[in-house]
């Protein structure tokens, strides 16, 4: 619940600490934020970049696709890596997932790290509605990562970033000196069997270098864990996978239907990602 993570949050207007009040959150300067009926709080400010993040339809497809377990190998790897990497001085770890979507990976980590608490940050309120329910020890916040994370300085032991936008300055600011950043990025052959035929948004083949360059001033890479796994998808699951991703905006349903018409009932697809572990410089 949100009340489990209020001590980690910072007011998006003045940066001061927040506390829970009956109607929501209140900072030390008196700025007030209502908690939505669904349990999340919006900490968006006027500095918002205007990008609303994933739509309701994309989030619904993502929730269904993840619930079927197709990305469980990624969740297991993230949770296992978090368990070995986090040094919270023996205390319960404080976790933030940036671009958390439904909170699927955050929930996996919180399950693995006993008594840990986590904040799911996403600019999409549809995502936040789901993330607010992802785990009993998680709270969900709507915020634009590019405008800044509404999180206190050095208040976090672990930042997660899975297939999501990265703001290196902010991720560094919120992490404790001995904290850890886990980033999951797709490899260039991730979902290759679908990317070519369906014209999906492909992966930049220099993705890893690009991420290292982007993070380099603030983080040093300490470990890489590649992961390859198979997905066996029926036609509805292929549609969800297209619908939940960046291609949802430009790939037409009719193109997907005509391609699927020539395929067997289940399609085998390669999942290929890399988990990178970073420490603050
Ligand atoms: C590809 S999805 C990944 C979601 C989740 N990490 C997962 O893998 O299931 C990217 C997420 O980033 C969110 N997002 C996009 N721009 C953002 C921003 N500027 N600040 C915070 N979240 C953002 C989207 O709303 C979406 O939920
Ligand atoms: Zn304030």
C-alpha cells in the first residue's frame, strides 16, 4: 500500500518529505495530493512532458500477457539478481521501479526480498491503477520520469528499469551510495520471429552501448546476465504482445490477422534480453 512507501516519496513541487493524511499525502510545505480511488497517487506537476505513457488498452494487453507467465523467466532473473545484489545493511530494502507498468517485476522482487517495500512509478494512470494492487508492500505513483522522480535523495537501495525510459541523473540521485540499478533491455533478436513479418519496432543493434553511454556518467556496469528463452504463443497472445508494446500505435490489426492466418495455431518465438547490473559511480 501507498502508506508503506510514503517515507521514500518527495513532494514533486518542493522536494520535501511527505506524510500520509486521511485524504492522501501532504508534504512539509503543505502541498497536498489526493489518493485515487484505485489506491495510487498522482504526483504529476506542470513540468510534465505531456507523454501520457501506455494507454488503457496497452496496459490491459500487458497485464494479460504477463499473467500468462510468458515473461516469468525475466521476472525470476530480476528477482534472483536483486536478492544477491542488494546491500541494505540487513534492513528491509527500499525499491523503486521506473516505468513500472503493471508492477509485475517489482512484485517479483518484493516477493523475493522479505520485508522490502517498493514504489512503482509510471506516467500512465492506467498502469498505476494496476501497479497499486501488484503487491501488499508496493505503492504506485503517477509521475513523469523525465520531469524527475518524486523520491527522496539517496532513499532507495534498488532501482529497477525494465523495458522502460531511463533518466540517469534522477536514478542516481534517489539511490543510496551502496545501491544498485538493474536494467533489462531487449537483445537484437528478441521476438525476431514476429518483428520481421509484422514490421514491429525493432531493437537498435547497439542498444547495450547506447544504454552504457546514457548511464555512464553516473553508473558503472558490474555484471551482465543474458537470458534467452522460448515463448509458445497462440494467436490471441500474439495480438496481446503486439498490443502491449511500442508497435501498438502503428501496426494495424488487419496486418496481424493476415499474417496469423498463415501460421499454425501456436507460434514459437524467441525471447532474448540482457539484465545489466550497475553501481553508482
Ligand atoms: C514497455 S512498458 C514496460 C512496463 C514494465 N516495466 C514491464 O516491462 O512490464 C514502458 C512503460 O513506461 C511507461 N513510461 C513511458 N514514458 C514514461 C515516463 N516519461 N515516465 C514514467 N513512465 C513512463 C509507460 O507508461 C509504460 O508503462
Ligand atoms: Zn511540497
